[in-house]
C-alpha cells in the first residue's frame, strides 16, 4: 500500500501541473484580448490568475471544474434539473440496463458459438462487423426507429449500451467456455456426462476469469454507449445531455465537470466489478 | 444406470475383461498416416494388474484410450466387459486416472470426488458415504473439506484415484498417474496402489515409463515398441501377490526387469 502511494501521488501531481500549465497557454489569448480592449498591460501573475478564473475558458483549471462539480452535486438538491447527480443517475440507469442486457445477450451468443458448429462458422463475422460501424452513426437510427414504434426513454439508450457491451462478453466467453483442456473434457466423457452437465460443472466455472475481465470492458463500453445515446436525440437529461448543452453554450466548465463525472462513474463501476471478481475467484481457488 | 455395470460384469465373468483382437489405429496427419497401433491383440483377465511399457510413440496410451472409448480403432475389434468400449463407457464400467490429477480448484476434495457421482445421479446421502469410503481407501480421510491447492502433488493424485474409485467400476485405467511425481512419493504411492488393488480386486491397466514400477506392480507386463505401435512381448510376473518394497532387490525381480529391458531393446533394434 505504502509503496504504491508515492508513485501514484507523483503521477497525480504531474497531471495537475500539466493541466494548470496548459490552462495558462490555452486561455492566455483571451486574457490578452480582454487586456488590450481595456488598454491595460498584464503582469505575469495577473495573466496567470486570469487564465485560471475565466467564465468560458478554452480549458478550465482543475479547481474551477472541482468547484462546479461541488456546486452541482453537494449544493444542489438531487431532484433539481441542474444536479449532476440527477443527470448521472439518468445515464447510470441506462448504462446498467444496457450492461445487463449486453451481458446476457453476449453470454447466450457465446454458448451458441461454442456448442453449435453452424453458429461458430456464421455468427462471429457478424459480431465483429457490428463493432466496425461507428456507434455515432448507428445511435440516431436506433433511437428514431424505436421511437417510431413507440419505444422511448430508457430502453433506446440501453439498446445502444447493449450494442457496445455485448461484444467483449461474446469474445471473452467464447474463449472462457473453451478454456477447459482436452484432458478435462475427456474426463467428463469417461463419466458419460451430458453436454449440459459438462457446461454447468466444467465449462461455465472455468470461464469465470474470462467472464469478469469481459465485464470490466463491457461496463466501460456500456457507459460510453449510454452517453452517446443521449447526444443525437436532444435528450434533456443525462451526462450526454449536459455535454451537449455545454457545447451549445460554450460552457466548457460544465462540459469538463460532466466528463469528469462520467470518468469517475466508469471507474467506480469497473472497481466494483473488480472487487466482486477478486472475492469470487479467490473463493473458487482461481486467483 | 448403476446396475448396468454389474450386469455387464456378471455376463462376462468368465470371459476376459478386456479383449483386443488384431487392433489397428492409424491417425491421418499432415505428414501422412501415423500407425499408432498395428495388429495389437491382448486379453486382460478379471483381477489382472497389467502394465504397458515402452518408449513414447509406442501406442501404450493410445491403446488405453481405445479401451476407454476416447479413440476409435481403424481396424480389428475390442471388447470391454464383453461389450464395445462405447457401451462400456456408457455403463460406467471403468474409472480413468489421467497423468494430471485434474481436480477442479473451485471444488473441495470431497466435492471433487463426488463430481462423477453427481453426474451419475447418486443420491446426496450415497455420495457422502462413498466419498468417505474412498477417501479412507487412499488414506486421505480428514481431507474432505480441503481444497486441491492445499494438497501436495502426490495427495492430489491420490484424490484423483479416489475419484475414479468412487463409482463401482471394476476396471481402473491409469495413464502414467505417477509420472509427474518424484521417486520417493512414487514408491509410496505404488505400495499403496498394490494394497488398494488387493483390497478392491479391480482389474487395472496401467501405462508407465518406468521398468521398476511396471515390474513391482504388475501380474502381467506388456512391452510395446513404436513405428508402428505394437506389442513385442507379454511377460507373466512370477512375483507373489504380497510385495514389500524390498522385493525389488530380489533376484526374481531383477530377472523380470532384465527381460523387460531386453524386450524394450529388441523393439528399438529393428528400427
């Protein structure tokens, strides 16, 4: 623990230092502009303090983003339309639903691919093709089509999350379900075990390390999917909507706080899976 | 399902347990056909302990796998308990011990041993009773709740033998089960295996690389040689059934070992 502390802290400090310096350079043009119009010359310290405190900076300084996040989480009621927690929850609910759907769908596909030769030959190319299409191009179509048949709100966004998150699950689970070696499969054969028995007692438990690794990737992809699902539709709520509204009105601080929030959300979700993974695999003697 | 084994055993009580007649097995590979077995004929009687010895590629493991219905012969015939290997496998006529213990890390030793019992549909109470009985048999009583990683390699292999004994198959097929273990552990396990064989009166087919192991354990030693895989000699052991470890220094033992070595050398000479 202690050994990790110093390097981690060093990296964090370095990131903040680079961020602050970059803010000075990127925002100085506007600071000089304002000074020129007001006909004053800026000292270095004035310049720096101006670049770190503009209303609509090109790159907001970390403390500005921090203050914005504080204001929109702690100081706002959760029910408020300006609460970042409210928006995060909107995105999170679509993320979790899409993640669950993607995990189930991906696992079922993997089982089909492992057990059915026709599926093995035919499905994988389509699965890969599906991921080569830019999600930004597909997302509006999914939303519009589903809207036309009367489905709106959470589900269309969750569908886009699912579209992104089933892929790592399929790939990981196909590998995982095939991970038992020939000897273990022969052994099952000597006991005259049925396919179902081999699946539940050997293939599925063997696939768990692969499963959890896939889930981590799927979770991150799912969050991206939910945010992307909010972008093209003029959604009024969700982290994606905050990003979009921020960019309409040049509210860079708002954009950055939504981004940081999304990153923090993804990190916590992946961390939760990591904890479950560690506990589970240790209990299974596979860590 | 469980009755199938005993019925098959009874109907074939007089006939050899395993009977191979002019068995051929050719693998088609990219480098052309490989003759893993050619013209192999052998009878194994009930209660025999038969060792198969020979250099790698002589087909000893392939022969064992044919008995277990894990490989299909391309010619000749073989019967196990009077029926085809496939029927024998479906009747759970044999227990197979692989080179590696192959215990599932997520199951305790007890639950590993009850795995085939679960698959075969034994009741919970029966599973429990059998697990305790076979753990006793391999001298692992008290380790039921331990996990595989808590056991040494030798103990793991004993657990895997217990697993093969848990359902009442009267044939035990063992493919170099002690190959990965060190000499001292191996000696100990050999001694234990003999005791176990005497107590259970199983028919055992045992593949090995080691001449002393083959001579010490067997009632019958089958010497094989490669390209094509075939039987070059079958040696009936004259050693008594009761065999302390120091029997390996007796002239009788050395004589049999000598004959095995000659057989192996002869197989090599005609290459």
